[in-house]
C-alpha cells in the first residue's frame, strides 16, 4: 500500500503543538510502516528542514507563498490547484493523509484522512480577523465533508466536531497527542535563564492568556510574594508589542524573559530547569505542554478546561488565572504533578494513525 502524507500546509515555527505532532508522527511512521510505502509531499522551502526517516520525500517545486496563494484561490474562487492535483494523480496513493486541518488540493482522487487540531474559531471568532474567519468558513467545512475519515486530537475535539460541525460519529476518531520518554541526564541550564522561574511555552495568540498571567504575576509581586520570574517561549505574534507594553505597565520588565521560538531540543532544557509550568489558555484542542511538563517531573498549573480533565490534570492544578491568590496557592503546592491518566506515547499515536489510514485506504488493486 502507498500512503501519501501532505505537508503542503506545513509552516515550521508557526503552529506550536501541531508541529510537534507532525514531526513525531514522521519519526515513528518510518518505524511502523512495515511493507507499506509512505511518501511525504513537501514544497521546496521546507524540504531540507523536515526529517522523514525511512520515508520517501516528494518535493513539489513551489514556494511557501505559492502554496498559500493556491490554497486561498481554492477557498475563494472556482480555481483549482491542478498542478498539485497532477502530483497526487501521478503518485496514485491508496490513501492521502492531511495532518493539518484542511485538504489541499480539494480534488484529490484517492480516499483522504484529515486531522483536526484547531476549532477555537467556533468558540472565539472575535480572536480572528476577517480574512481568517472567512477562510476557515470556506475551507474547513468543505474539508470535513470531503474527508473519508477525520482524526480528532482529543475526545473533547471529537465531541465538538460531532455536535457543532455535523460530522457523523462513525467518521471521526479521537487519537490523542503523545509524549516521548524523557532522557535521564542532568539538565544543563540554558544561558540567560534565571535560577528560579515558571515557564509558559506558547505563541502569543490572544486565546493563550499571556495577559491574564502577566496581570496575576504583577499583583503577586505588588503583595511582596513573587519568588520567581516568568520565562516565555514560542513565536512572537503581532500581539507581542501590546504584551510588552503590559509587562512594562505592570512593573515586570525585570521579571519576564521571552526567548522566542526554540527548537524542540532547547525547549526540553527550559522545561528541565523550570520550577513550574503554567498554561493560562482560554481554549485548547489538547494541551500538549501539560503532558510534556509532567514528563519532565514538573509542577503543572492549567486553566479550568474540559480537555485538561480529559488528559488527567488534577483539579487542584486547574485554576482561574484572573485570581492571583489561586495562582500563588497552586505554586505552593508540592510537586511534581501526577496525572490521573496515563498519557499515550507518540509511538501509540503513530500506530493508531497508521491503523486508520490502512482501514480508509482504497481496496487492494488486482495484480496484472
């Protein structure tokens, strides 16, 4: 069987946990594929930066910009990305996998499986600009209808797809994100990190709640009870300028360090040396940093969200970040945090994904 994996939507450094998901899947699918062929379809700008061990690479000679413009054209006009359609037609896979929310090109002839990682526009449309709202409205429902099967990254996401998006129960399966075993070597503190800090790894999107965390920490500092600094990593979006102003207004310029986007290996070192990991987000489809922090034997403090119940974050570690007293009390809890449920490994995630792809594939072709 031939499986095609499309990374024509993949933009490294811009998609947070979804990037970890894609990279971990690629690493493990190469180990698990058996006699199946797996071809990863990429555009030229990312071909050298995506590792595909034991998998085939098929590089489309398009730039990132050209891929984006073709996706927009398919969303808003009758135009089709026929050159990309031809790539898939020539490859002739038994099944195509789209791990990033939408199917591009729309007219892929073989059976398709799609992963849904982000449905926050349903709950927080005000966090999206006009273009993003209309693009999602035009391309996401079409992709959900076109997909032969849909993978949801949590049971919470699966229920939302069924209840709010009209996806048939039989058509969607929850396959959670996984974690990797953490190395046992003594952690080496990255340069520039303070001795004691709490850590928040997230791009500065509005729903991530950086502003709530900053205000809570400022109130704790004004009460004389702030005993650690705050370290941030992740992509700085256009919201960062406003957050910097908020940090200055709240008197935290010497207490907040933003290290920008870091590669996976460097993020692990920041986890290792942290006092606690916080997650003040308003919405998550899964909440991968909570699992990663627990793997590093850290104290985890999250918002009160159903998805954190699902992955096993204890109730006493879920707080209202608008209440600084709750944050302070959670920071004083003994650590590390122990989950109430055993997380999946990335190998289990990859195996479950591979099983779905095999079940969805076209019937075997007769031998000539």
